[in-house]
């Protein structure tokens, strides 16, 4: 299986393991790119401590958004959880935990219109509800959790087809042994279907691939 590196070098491998993961999706909000890394973040565990005893906003309605909001609630004075719908996609247990936290304020049926700031970073977040009523939240940080983009460009061939089978979301279809539709090609971590998106699970995928790839090469 030939692999072409960025420098043009071609390596002939008997087996390949793809673990290119996924990237947090941007929400497409005005000011989001401008202030990314300066108040706009996609990782509460990484950046939450910057906002100790401050107010922050969280955008999203899935498990990740709510779990990160709970994490921030342990650090920040107040967490505004903004969601465009009136119900969450997260698990009922997680939703209950969020609703029971006194310093998490739910702002439902609402979108973020714009992120405003200065040279130092984010200062305000403008939100708008379904009645088109705008409100300004004075926060130095907003955490965006609106899904992930799978890093699967490496699979695209010159004729436009993909190297192996993908699902409708672009995730690589694998069996329980992390085998793809192409013999000798394995995939694991966030790029595969039904990935739990946890580090320990990705490491487990790697262990499975190590065993299966060795068996494939030896045979």
C-alpha cells in the first residue's frame, strides 16, 4: 500500500493505521475566528482555569457542551449555557445535573449573533432569541461545542473517490477489529464510526489495531 508523504517521498507499507481524529467545528459566528484563542475556545479543560471566578458562556446542546459546562461551573462564578432549541440532545442524567447546578443559567431557543472584544480579547457576546430580541452578555470567554469535523481528507483519491467506505458523516466504517473495507487498512479513534471520543477508548483502538495489523502482515 503506497503512501505519499508531504515531501513527495513514497513509502510502501504492508499495513496502514489511520488515526487522524477530528477537529472541533466552528459555529460560523461573527467574531468567532477573530477572537479564537483570545476568549473563544473549544476546550474547557484546557482553558477553563483562565476564567476562574468569572462569568463565561457555553454554546451547544449535546453531551460535550453540557459536560464542559459542568466542568466550568466548578471554576467560574457563572456559566451561561446557550442552546438554539428548547431541549438538549445530551443524556438525561447529564441534563439533570446541569439543571441542578445553581451557577449554570440556561438560555434556550437562542443563538449567538456576534462575539465582541478588544485588543485584550472577548468582552461581550450578543445573543438573539426566536422573537428576534437581542441581549448582551458581558463575558470574557465563550466555549463553542457544536460538533466535530472528521479529518478524513487523507482518504480522498485523485478520481474523487475515497480509499475506503465512509458513513454519511464522513466517519470511516470499521468492524470490531478496526478493519476498513480495504484490506490492510485499519482505523481507530475519533475518525471511526461510533467512536466514544475518549482518549482511553482511542488508546484501546490502537491496541486492537496493533494486534490485528501484526496478524495481517504475518499472514
